[in-house]
């Protein structure tokens, strides 16, 4: 079990890993070894995630989530498979952890009368400065 939060635990069976060749330039070994990891996690069908968490996860994942609700994370930062596996898993856990936090409730506030007056005074000062930038008139 992978603990994301005290309430959310993912089973290792839900995560599918596939090793691929790393993109980009490399040395003599780059075309022979598959060190990059492509991690797949079906968030829509996961029993560990509630619907609310899934709905918050969707915009956080962005293009990494497919239409079917599968999150695909590719990790190729490191030279070894094990480090890339750990990196991909850490990124998935952090993504789900962010989605697990409920958004803060926003209280509507009104500006005070004094703050409205300060804003208007500032606008008048700025207006006066700009009026003074006009062309100079020619006097006889």
C-alpha cells in the first residue's frame, strides 16, 4: 500500500509501470537501455479516491490525464530505472495529495469607506498629473 494521506492509500495493483527508452541526447548506452518510466494510474476507477478528489485532480493533472481518467506520468530525469520509478511515483503521490486538500472557503468582503476614498483620491492625483502633460500654449 502506498500512503498518500492518512485517509487515502493506493494499492500497488492500481499502478502500471512501463519502461521506455529515454528521449533526448545521450551516450553510447542510450539506444540500448529502457531507463525511462511511464506510470499509468486509473484515477476514475480507483476505489481509494472519492468523486470530490477526482474532480479536483482532473484540472491539476491537465494533459497528463486522458479522457478515460487515466493519469500518465513519464519520468526520465535520472539514469537508472529505480530512480525514475521513485520520481514518477513521488510526482503521482504529490498530485493526489494536492487534490485531497479541499479548497479554502472564501468569505466575501466589502472595501471600507476609507479605502474607497483613498482609491478615488489616488485616481484624482493621477488625473491631475496627466492633465499637466499637455502641450504648452504659445503666449503673444
